[in-house]
C-alpha cells in the first residue's frame, strides 16, 4: 500500500510506501523537507446480510438490478377506440331518449353506471402523472370502478337536492353548489387514482361535462334547468 503526499513547497504530488509513514524526507522535486503523514485507518461500512447483494422485492426475492420502469404511452389505436366509443355512446343516448327509455329512473341510473368507468379510465390515461408508474390491469379497473361509482353517487346527491328544492335555477344558488361538488369530486380522483389535485379537479370536471352532454343528447333538460 502507498500513501499520497503533496509537497507544501512546490505542490508536487507523489506516492511513497506506507513503511515511511510518520517519517521525514526531501521532496524529490524541490528537495524541501516534508513530513510523511500517517496512513489513516480505513472505515468499512458493512451492509446488513439480508441486503448484501441488493434489495428485496415484495415477494422476498433478492433484487440485484434496478426495477424496470416503462412509460405507458397513448397509442393512436387506443385514442381511436375511445373516440369511436364516445360517438357510439352519444348516438345511443340520442336514440334512447327518442324512444323514451330514460323516462324510467332505473334505466337512467344503469346507463350512468355503464358509461362512468370508461370515462374515468379515459380521463386518467390523459391526466395521470408521468413521473409515477401508471396503474394497469386489475388495479386500474378496481380503482376506476370505485371512482366511477363515487362520481355517479354525486349525481344522485345532486338529483336529490334538486328534488328537495335545495338546488334551483337561481344563479346565486350555483355559486354555493358548484364548489363543494367540484372539491368532493377532485378529492375522490386524488384518493383513488393518485392524480395531482389540479388534475383530479380536471378529471371530475371532464366527467361532469361529458355526462351533462349525454344527458342533453338523451332529450333531457340541462342540469341548470331544475325546478322543485
């Protein structure tokens, strides 16, 4: 082993054998006498035995390489399917409204429950945080189903309040109605889909706008045309 020495006179650096540690000698360049430092004792840090070769996975297997992370990109085919499904849903809502199907509350409720999960998934695909690993497969479907059911329940609360006369067509009433619903919907998306809170608000807003358009396409009034 050798010791690194820097001459304080000419700033020349060189290495000497550790057997000269603590002794004095001339600099090989400027001949200035200098003191050879004592080799410092090395400190070794030992990792726990369980992680000596790397971390452990959730299944207990040893990980010796970084966990692969892949970005979920929106494919053109996926966008085409979403657009086609949206158009088909709009047409079906129009036909169903003309046929009077949505005059029955149970049909209206079932229709809302059917269209809500695809809307939630589609909006999540666009608004998700790119810095986080996206939800996929069963995890995505379960979270989206929970979020969609909660969104549909908010429409149920709105309908109940309108039926009871709490929500009217007066503009000043909407100033107190919209913020609580928007905040609640954003919190639901934030909790179920791990969206940024601003994106979570946009997620719920997208859902409200699309379902409002479907409601209107089915031949029913705009939601602000409510009465007791």
